[in-house]
């Protein structure tokens, strides 16, 4: 998808839907859909975030919010 595909279009509704789905999966993005990573994020936190993202994307696909 590349950088432009991920960050080129800012659909506010899609951003909100992703944030809500991530929150429901225990992760707060706190910023744009790219999120933030800090020095205190270890392997466990990154894996949890990736799992939450995968589930969130599946939910959004099932709802028809995104194609895939």
C-alpha cells in the first residue's frame, strides 16, 4: 500500500472508526492512525498493538468500512 496509501488520505470518519476499534481492543492510538511508539514499548506491547490492529481491521472489513 505504501506511505501515500496509509497516510495520504485522511478520512475523519475512518480515523474515528479505527480509533474506537483499537480502544475496544485495549489500545489507545492517542494521535493520528500512525500511533506512537516510545522507548518503553517492548516486544509484548508491540505484539499486543499489532494484534489489536489486526482485529480492528477485520472488524472494519466485516462492517464494510474498508475493502480488503
